[in-house]
């Protein structure tokens, strides 16, 4: 008969896991338990440990201070410092304006520079069309600027102003600019590109052209010398002007004594004559009728 | 019969659930070793009625295998529960470790517990013109169950044949026209206590028993090739404590029995005859054993080492012929006992009388020659078929029943309890069923 109690020598020959070892092994093979032990327990332990450690004010401050110190240490390394600012592509006045509105005290760490904000500020200047801001090698804050170019002079109630192709006002002209076409009227700056096209189309009349007037913020009048006007329609003003030019070239129309050529109705171009011319014309008709 | 139906159905459902989860363990509780395999089911079942690759054995893979020396098992029955439980624990733990998967369901097989075979016949008139599944259930429950005795339990009850009117040998009668349906059923009963002991051991290991099989049956499934199963053959599983035999015909087991003699008896004969401890006897048997002595064997001397301290006793030698002289009568006795069982079963009436020897005991050199003298001319040594992922160490004939269990788990044969209980068996429940149906659908 075998002994009821397990014999140590027998156990050596026939090793078997104990009941608890067997259960423990099976428990370890349970996926949920494995996940719990390998993820849940470290996570909970870290959470509890961290909470206990950081529940003390002084420790928290010390850790935050250490982090801040480390940050500052890295930020103020010489390779991250910006020493000076270079502005390219700007005229003298714009250059000064840029240096005024970029309030940076050099040297400064490049981490503290918000390049996009600086760029927005610079683009916010009227005279600047576009700008790119970057930090160049050698710790230079490089600002490349494309300035707006004035294309017309705009005369309004308060005086003369330079306006670029997009209608942005660039302030008073510093010297007289006879090379720029003149536009006038309320809302003329909103239609600068149309005005430019009309001016380009009016090149045959360039010697007589005085300027363009925006009428009622919707259409243009071309003003020539001797007080003559060409009233252009809202739609397709350039074609209307070209028609007038062709008519003028064929019949010498604009050289005659008339006040205005009204092209507002496409089907019915109209001309308005001077009082004297009108009377003369009547006389001539009467003479013609009298001879009859 | 109803309780058995319920318990077997519960086990079948558990097996299905286990296969759904994908992992199930196979436990071969033998007298000399306990083997545990862990199977992973891929769920890649071939379409029904169609033979897939590897004849349908590709649906699973062995991912863990472990063997341990059996303790507490004699004659294929559990004798010392605690020892057996420890052995099962060892095997299961090692297999789990190899598989890196926790298994909860186990299908077990054992060879002992005096299996007895019964042939059952049943006959019913069909209700309609066509055989329905309900008719199959009715004919199965119409089988007159013999009085198999108190304290026995049905292990297998497989319909092996259906006959419709005068046409016999039908595999699947459903959908066929006829008037009378008859069936032949093969039933195996075993000692209920042995099954309960095994179930208790398995439960003590925190496992669920999802099926039980007779090891002679599963060894036959593993080591008989298809035409042998079809034409008629016997599989003799020579285990440590008992020798199981199963007869197959038309791919169904038609007879199962066990002889309570096995390799352990050979070992104890050697131990007694040569005055050596059992472990030494086992070692000598496996290294030098045989059943046919030749002149060479007289000159081959075997050292019988011992550690008694007596120089004369520890330095004895014995010739291999002497060893064979001890082993041969016992092996002959086993085979003659098997012969008697085969005769009792009427094996000589089968069209083909192929005999396949498998199990660890079949590795004795020269056994096939001896067996052909006793059992008949058509004897071969069988090895279990190869299954996916089985380690090389577990491909020997000793693992025939373990491999057979894999096939049994993957492709179980229809058993009686796989069919629905016929409707007339539970008229009282029909109202409850109707209520349940309403509940399920609304």
C-alpha cells in the first residue's frame, strides 16, 4: 500500500506542481489577468506614487522649478540665441516702421520669438505686401519684405493719396508723381484694377487724358482736357472706351467742340455739344434750309 | 436513458463551446503515461460533404504537447485519485506552458473500466413518405436498450446502419422515400465509477470535462486507414495496463472490448524473473526486449545493474534470449486473450480481417511475426496518422489514442444524443416550448 501522505522521495521522482502552483500558472495564462498585471498594476502604482509624492507643496514646487530651470538652460544656449534683425526689400521709411513695430530686445532666445505673430504685424503695415520672417544661421532674425508699389494717385476730399493695384492706400506722395494716372471720386480705390485697364486702353488719348472719375461708386468717367468727358458704362467700360477711340480716330470726334460722349447705353451712344457749337449747328441748318 | 441523454448532450455542448473558443485539451489517461495535447481550432472547416485538404484534418493544430509518467492508474482505471490528479496537473501544466494558452475544456479517454459492446436494433413506421430528421430520432429512441446492469454508463451510442424497407446499409436515410425505417446502433458501456473518478480528477484540476471516449475506439480512428475502416478491421491498442481492441466496419466502430493485460505485466514478469526493480525491468524491456529469440541473442549479454551494495547481486548479467524467454509467454497470453475476444465478437465473419497493432506495447521487436501466428495473417503495425503541429516525440504508436482524440474532437461521429429527442417523448413540454418560442420571437 502506498503511503497516504505524499513521500518526499516519491515527489522527487515524479515532480508535480502543487495545486496552488498549478492555479497560479493557469492564472498567469489568463489574458485578462496578464493585461491587468502588466499594465494595470504598474499604472496604478505609478499613479498612487505620483499622487503621494506630489501631494506636498514644496516637492511640487521643487519639481516645477527644476523643470523651469532646465527649460531656461536649454533656451539660453548660444546656438538658440538671436542677436540682431535684418530687413531686406524695404525702403527706408518702411524699414523704420518695421523696426518700430517689432518690439524685440536682442539678444533673445529663438524659442521666445513668435515668428508668425511678427509676420502678421509686419503684413499689417499698409506699405507691406508680403513678408517672410525666419531665423537665419548665425542668430539673425531675417525679415524679407515685398513692398506695395503705388500705381495710381487718388484724389479725394482730404487730398491726394497713393494707391496700389489692390486698392490699398499708401499715404501721401512725398514728391509729385506725374507718371501715375489720377483717379478721383468716392470708392475709386475699390476699383483700381479696372481703372488701370481703362487707362491702358486710353493710351491713344494719353496726351489729352486728365484722369478718371468714379461716378456713384459704380462706373467711370474719363476726363480729358477742355472739360470733355467720356461716360463709360458699368459693364465692359474698356470696350466702350475703345469704341469711342475708334470713332474719334475715324471722324475726329473728340477734336470737335463737344462736352461729353455718353456711352452708358450701349445701343445709343450720345454726344453732348457745347452751347456755342449747338447754336452754330442750328445756324448752319437754318442756312441750309434757307438756301433751299 | 433520458439523464444520460442530457449529460452527454451537455458534454457535447461544452465541446462545441470549447471549439468555438478555439482551444481544447486532449487528455489520454493511460496506465503507463498521461499525455496531454492542446489543440487550437482555426475554424477553417471544409464545407460539409466535401473532403478538404488532409482529409479534413486541417481544421486544427496541436500547439502544446506534454507527457508524464502515469501514477495511480492501473488497468486503465484510476486507482489513487490524488496521485492521478497530480499526474494530470503535471501534464496539463506542461502542455499549457508549451501552448502559452490557458485551457478550460478537456476531452479525456481511458482504456479500462470494462467496456462492453451491445448491438441495438430499432424499427419504426414512417409518419410521412419521406424520412425526416424526426424519423431518425424516433427510430433511434425506438431501439430496445438491453439491461446493461446497474452502475454502468453508456460511453458511445452510435447509429452504424440504417435500413429503409428492404434496402440496408444506408449512411444517411434523410430525404429518402420508404415506409419502414430500421437502424442498428452500437453501444459501449463502461463502469460508471471509473467515469465519475475521471470526471472528479479533471474537475479537481479546475478543468471542465467536455467529452469522454474509449481509447480503443480513438486509437482505431487514428491508426486505421480509410479502406481498413471501410472493409472491416480490428485495432489492438496495446497499452500499459490494458489492451483495448475495437473492430471497425463501414467506418463505424461495431465492437469494443479491453483485455486487462498489458505492458506493465510484461515488465513485472521481467522484474520477478530477473529479480530487478520495476524501473530497471522497464528499462531493460524497452532497450533489449523482443519476442523472437535467435542464436545471436544467446551471446548478447545484458547488465543488470543495481545499487543494493552486494557486489555479486549488482554485477549480474543475463542473455537477451533469457529476457525474450520471459517476455514471450506473457505477450502470447495477451494476444491469445485478444484472439478469444475477437472470436467472441465474430471477427472471422468480416469481409476483410486486417488487424492493426498500435499502442506503446506494439513497439516490441518481432511482435508482428508473433501476432500473425496467433491472430491471423493480415497483421500490421500501425502508427497514428500525422496531424498538424504534433511534435516528433508524440508521433509514435504510443500516442495513437491521443491523436485519435484530436480527430474525434475535430470530426466527431454522430452519436445518438446528437439527434433531437423525438417530439412524442416530451408532450408535456410542448406547451412550454410554444411559450419559449413566443418569448424568443417577441
